[in-house]
């Protein structure tokens, strides 16, 4: 990607104090979804999280759900909420507070990338993004996991500017991210390389750089190892964070189409359950320990891919379209009437706002990535986002899986919006960047349009 001129902002400069207004706005827009239009009960994975947390709160520890084990951090936080105030849903107050802190974190990252105005833009985009506001009011990991990723990236940028012991902080934060979502374990080598890579704001001494990488990895493993050792002994095989990969492989690489929970795409889960029993490939023995069941489903899924390579490849565009659907779970809940008393005008307004926010962040961020990726930290943002996308393309697409990396992607979208002329001029300096940017924008825009109409059907 092309190299822009150096940013006018000092890497360690203070973020514009106007971001404090965005912090207040982030908190204000996240409260009405459950205070003005409260929902009854839980949905899908939310119910599994609550059931798992109940076992923890009752002193039985983290128990398997169906045939798999969730990453531990979120169920334990839910259990702590239930033990502390008698209501696991009270975790939403924590999520709103973390969202407010993430406004500041994103502002810091974007300021380092493209200057103070970009930092301010990133803060306000995150604060007002309706999909991100929705997840702060729900019992899913997206808010806390996405914030952990942002904090890890910012901590890495800070660690690169000083002595190698600083790497303890990004390593520890990344370890926390792993305990929220198992996919984060694959981010460890990306962060290690980014911490050691020579470049702006870091010592050119390669030995020094790799010492920092070693410290980062050690800190992450120190956070994760106690749970991994406990879970591996309890659940019948090696476990780092969770054992959900087998279930995802079963649902995404089977004789039936991959599952989707978004509005108007795929089929309802209960219909899929019936189809699984009717003609899906046999699932592994449900009496197996969770780790063994995961390994069995993973083997069966890989065998299915080897036997059906054409079908696997043909599903990739659909998975990409499912992931990049500009509508979201907020659209689904509003259209299905899960917010009793919400006026139709508000439902329509939310549907439009969700789409506008999605296009702004994803397409604006894509253009910004081509212009502003110029050092190991911005390269890490691209790599983290790409890894999450690639994982989905091999399993099953869902807009919820986009939320964590879309949070990081706001950094590039903010750079595009705050400095559009510089972004355009930078991309145009290189023929490769120009053609790559245009091509990827066309492909991604087409994928986003695939499911666009579904968000405007009742």
C-alpha cells in the first residue's frame, strides 16, 4: 500500500478534548435500547451464555453447552454480575462504560495514524454507530472483545516507543482478548511480529525488537495458561480458550447451506436443525468430551472440504456477503418487533442509520487502509481484520462476526473522513495502490449490496 506523507500529529500527542463529548454521546445512545424499549429474555447464544454463567454462579464451574465450551471470560463476568447484584443483565452497565472508554482509545489510535481530526472523527463514529451501540445493550461478547483488541493495538504502539518491558501490557491485554474469544489466539504471532518489526517510533536494534516480542508472548501466555491447563484437564483434550471450532465447522461445511441468523438471509435455526437430522452428514458422538468432540468435528469438516472442494469455494462469496451485510442484528430485532412500543418511524430510521454506518466504516475504512497503512501498527490493524475475515470465509458468515474488527476499522474510516484530500492524493501516487483500492472497493461494495434489501422488509 502507498505511503502518505508523515502525519502532522505527534505520536504521543494528547487527544482533542472534544472527544470527551463523544464519550458522553456514546453512553447516552447506548442506554435507550434497553431502558426505553426493554426486550424480554435472551436470544440464541445469549441464552447459552446465561445458562453457562448460572452454573458458574452456583459454584459448578464452567460447564459445556450442548457439545462445546465457551471462552471463560464472559460467562464469569455474567456470573459475577449475578452474584454481585442478582442480575446477569447488569453487565450491560459495564459494557456501556467500556464503550465510553473505547471512544478515548480509538481516538488515541486514530490520532497516531492521521492526526487530531482523525482521532475526533474515530471517537464520534464509534460513539454514534448504531450497531456497536446495540451490542453494548446485549449479552454477547462483541463490545468487550472489540474493546480489548483496540486496547491491545494502542498498547502495542506505546510499547514500541519505549523499553522492552512495556510489551507486558499489550501481551496481557491480548491474553484477556483470548479469554473472551478463542480466535484471538491466532493473533499472537501477528502482534509478536508487529512488536519486533523495525520502523517508525522503535529502536532499529533487531535483538531489542525480538526481546519485546518474547515479552509480549510470555505475558499473553501467562494470562491464558491457567485457564488452558484447567480446561485441558477437565474437557478431555488440549484447550486454549474454547472448543467452538468443531460446531462452526459442522454448521459451515456440511451438505446444507451455512447457517445465518441475520434478517432475511439463510433459514431459521429450527428449520436448519430439522434439516441437519434429515440429510446432514452425521455429527460426532455427543457423549464425547468437548475437546474430543471438537477434534472429531474438525476432522469431519476437513474431510468434507476435501470431498467437496467446488462447493466449498462456491460458498465463499455467500459467506463474504453474509459477513458484509450492511444491515445488522439491530435491524433484525427492530424489524421482528423485539422492541415493544418502538414506533415504525424509529424502526425505519434505525434501519437507514445502520446501513449508512456500515458503508461509511467498511468502504471508508478500505480506502483509508490503502492510504494510511505505512508502519507495523497500521499494518497490524489490517492483519487483525484480515484474519477475522478469513476465518469467517472458511466457516460461516454473520454480521455479528464483523463487529470486533469493524471497531478497529473505524481508525481507517476516520482517517479518510478527516483528511479526504490527503487520502485520495496518497492512493493516486501509486498505480498499484490506485488499482488495488478501486478493485477492492468495487468487490466489497457489490458484496454489501447483496443483502441490502433484507433490512427494509418487515
